[in-house]
């Protein structure tokens, strides 16, 4: 399923500065639709619009990415995370590095 997760990584990184409510709009848009292929998923995601006027653009990323990369504890501590008050273990922002 790492191919499907790439789509969500694209959405998350592209729209991190918008409200996480975007994901609820995407979910509502594909409610009841069988997710039979990557194309179907991308079209449903790309057809998402909010009442506030946000339009989602989505495309399949066909690049190959390495898998099972090990990140050291030292490198993980270098990532500038700002945990949110509500469930900070799940909800956080990745901020620019201070170094």
C-alpha cells in the first residue's frame, strides 16, 4: 500500500498550510465510491472543493522512492516539530529548521 500513501503524502505536503479539514472534504467527496484504482482515487481527490473556495489538485506521482529507509534518533531530533495541543502525538506541524 506504499503507492497509495504517496498520494496522501502529496496532499499533506502540498496543503499543510491549509486546515486539516481538507481531509474531511476529500473523504466526503469519495463517500460510497469504490476506490478501484489510483486514477479513480486521484480523480475523486482532485474533484474536491470546499465552500470557502479551496480547490484540490491531485496527480499521480510515478517516481520511484526508496523504501525501508532507517532514520537515526539523532536525525529525528533535528526535525523541527510543533505539536498541537490536541493529540500532539498525531497532530503536528513540520517547521523550517532553525539551523
